[in-house]
């Protein structure tokens, strides 16, 4: 008994993609590779933009740190009366640089803000 298959028997066992000619298979391979490359470039671009944004955020934080530290020290040096004049309490000082701090701080009514102390 012969265990070898003839070419026609082999072609009948192959899936339909195996029956395509070499040029068609190469075109499918090239199209798949091109699509994969395009997706890779798109993901790489998104990753690089995210990295650049993170680097810029860190650079801004490092650059602004000395000024914030100096302002924090200056606020700590003020007495309670001076802090009250600018609308702060000693408990507010650690939160001054929180972005949501000013949104959370209750504002005085307009009538009270417009009053100026009368000097004689």
C-alpha cells in the first residue's frame, strides 16, 4: 500500500485558502502586513503623544515648585489677622495650591466685598 498522496488528493484536503495561487496569497499577506503596520504606527503615535503630555506636565510641576514653595512659606509667615485680610485661615494654607480650592471657597456676598474701610 502506498502512503503518498497525489497532487489532486492533496489539493482536495487543503482549505480554500490553500487552493489560491501564489500571487493571490502574497497579495493577502502584503495587505495583512500593511494593515498591521498601520495599526502599529497609530498606537505608537498615541503612545508618544501621551508620553510627551506626561513629560510636559512633570516639567511644569518641577518648574513651578520653587515659586509655590516660596508663596507657601510667605503665607505661613503671616499672622492670623493678615490671613483674614486676604480671606484665608491658617487651615486653608495647605490647600491653597489645590486646583479646586478656589471653587470650594465660599465667597462673601457682593455687598460685603464692595465695602471699603473708611479711613479718617
